[in-house]
C-alpha cells in the first residue's frame, strides 16, 4: 500500500508546483508521452511522484526542462512556494520561466 504522504499523482504535482497552469494541461502532457520520470517515459497522469525523482519534459518553444523533486507540496500556493518543491537541474535558467504553458 502506498503512503499518501510520500507519493503524489504526477498531474497534481505539476499543477501544485506551478509547473503547469492547469491540472488538465499536466494530464495531457503526461498522457502524450512528453514526460520522463527518472528516465522512463510516462504515459499516464496518475504515475506516482516521490521526493528525489527527476522529471524531464519539453516546454513550449522546444526548451527541455529537467527538475528534481525536493518536496511534495501540501497545496497549490503562491509561485515561490511551488518553486521550493523542486530544483531546476539546468544552469542559467530564468526562474521566471517556470510554467510549461
């Protein structure tokens, strides 16, 4: 049995961490196979995300984002709270370009 405190649905994480504007956008991103979780292609929005997972996905304009999950958010709060839940593994990125859509 999965512990709810240690995992979160992928679409919910992307939305609550403010990486996508809507949960529907996060669901579509996952189901289109445009996202990798620890290097494995993901094709379902209900994939479990844990602290330490590395997510790779294509943002608009062809930019590839690579982030590591640092914490699971407790809510969809302000953008600064969302940014505290992940670490962008690409150097030199503009932190204002956080949302995928």
